[in-house]
C-alpha cells in the first residue's frame, strides 16, 4: 500500500480540519501523539545502548513543539536528549512543553555547546510543511554544523514541501518520520528509513483525502513505509 | 520495587501540581497518555482476536475522559469499542473527545443497548480518585448489570479511594490500571492483573512524593506491578 504524497495545500487543509470543530483534536493531543511517534521510531533504528546522545533541534513553530515532545519521551525511554531551541515563542503551549523538559533536567544548549558536543543522533524539528523561503540563522548554522546525520520530522528542514531541496540546504537525513501522511518531497528522500507517525486519522477522513495509509502494527504509533 | 500507595489528598495534590505552571502539563496531554496506557494494557491481557468487543463506561469527569481516549486508541488497535456515556458534560474538552470517537464511528449506546449486548471486556471509567459518597443511577444500574468483569481505570468505581469497597458496590475487576501511582485502595484489589500507566512523571517529582515508581519496558506506556 503506497500512501498518497500530499501537496502543501492539502497538508495544511488536513491539519486545519483535524483541529477544527469537525475533527475535534486539541493541538496538545496531536503534538503529543506526533512527538511520541517520532521518539518511538528513533528507538527502532537507533538503540539507546549505542545511540544514547540525541540532539533535538527545535524551530519556532509546531514542528519544534513536536520535537520537544519527542525529547521528553526519549528521556523517559532512557536516552540522553539535549535540546537546541534558539527561538522560544512566548505562547503558553510552547512554554509548557519547555517546562516539562526542564523538569526532566533535559539540557537546553546554545550554539557553542551544540557545536562542541558529540551526538549520536540529530533530530531535525526545525521546520515542517508550512515552511517557505530560505533558511536563515540561527537555524542555518546549526544545520551546516550538525545537519548530516539523523532523523527529520515530517520534512527535512529547508526543503520545499513539494519539490525537495531546491534551495540546496543539503540536508539528506538517514531517517524521515512523516506525520499524518507523507508530503510530496518524500519522493526525493534518499535515506535508509522512512516511517509514518500519526495513528489518529479516522478511516472516513483518510478516505476523503485518499490518503491510502498503511496499517500500524500492535500498539505502535509509527510504521515503516 | 513497591510503589507508594497514595491517599486521596496526595493524589489530588499530584494531579494539581502536574497541571500547574510548575508541572506544565495540559489536561489534554495527561488524558491522552493515560487513555493510551489503559488501551495498551488491555491489549496485553485481552487480545483482540478473542476479546474484541469492549464496552467502555464513562463517567462525567476526568476518569470518563481517560475512558474516551482509551476507546479511541482501542479502535485504532483493531478492537470494537462501544461507549456508554450517559451524562456528557458540555465542556469543550469532553465534547471534543466525543467528536473524535464519533468520527471513528464508535457507537454510543444507551442502557438498554448495553444491557442487551454481549461484551468481552468492560472498561470501568466511571469514577476516579476524586469520587466520594454513593454511586447512583444511571451509573449504579450499569455496574450491577455489567460490573463483574473487565478492567478498571485508576480505582474501581464506587470504591473509597483509601478504604476500598466500604459501600459494598461489589466491583471486583480482573484488571486494574492505576494512573500516575496506585491509590491506597489498591491493597484491596484481588484481581489478576495490576498495571500502572502514566509514564510522564519527572524523577524529581517522583522523589518529592516518594512514589517509588517501577521502570517501564521499551516504549510501553504501561507496566505490570
């Protein structure tokens, strides 16, 4: 079963519908399930015994929020996450996610600390499907220094959601975790592992958008594509 | 490792602190994780091949909300949940959880339908640790008809949170899923399976309250006690 690849417009429409009165989801719920699915996918390919040190790079929007949730679950799974979150929005949603991570004593590192530290896995939660344009600092520099291994949330940051790396950002991750459904740019993904997260889509909803989603195994919140 | 059994006062204090500005959790997050842990625990003891038909009885408070989340995840895991939710609060939180279940076409049954239908597992999400007093209709009748098998959320409904079944409600479930930490009444639990859910407690928090929580295996959100 090959899932449909979404355009940016449809991805945004689906996201809005899930959180509308007809979908009924709170952003906190969807973020919790998305972040959990990413953390779980990481455990499947990067076991904590050899890949314990995880850097989670978080952008200023929902993709970054998913990253904060993933970092929290990774901590509970026995990893040693570090968070790079250079622009922290004042919105309560994000402040609360930060608080939860701080309560776990997960370190928030600045660029120099990130630059100087070795990590086994880099999680790119900088930008998601809403991103347009060019990547600028402080995000660009961290991608240049740390950007060539690891795991991307939904789309590799800086890629065009439909056309892939047209801005020559150069992120070619080993793993991609698509959320809800893969986006068009996934056809340019050349890494080893492509997972899907977001086991909350109603069958009627998947049918309406022709998503053609695969079955998830057991109680897993992620499935390999 | 034997977890501490909580008094009602401490259970309420912990709940409040998790959702305060110092804990930083949204009720939607905690409910999502609690409901997920209950659904996952059910899969471990009641496989869907033989125990597919699950009745989830939901009360008017947070315990009922956890039940609605559990029903949703059970649906995604391949079960056939039915929800009994005789008093549905107008609050957006609960209305949204109902909407999510309705979008999955999970049936909401009335008492006569519940009475007449066979179920393999009954999930009791009627009352949690805040409950005091006597169980009244419409909850009492469903417990009398359907109350003697299945799985209870946090505490068996109608039990005193510290002293157990002092009101002779008569619920003696086969399985109990304690949430965050078991309550004092768990020492009167005589069923086969006791699980703990709520893999979100910070170590510093567990230490402050002396919770003595066990380790969770893998990425599981529940652990057998």
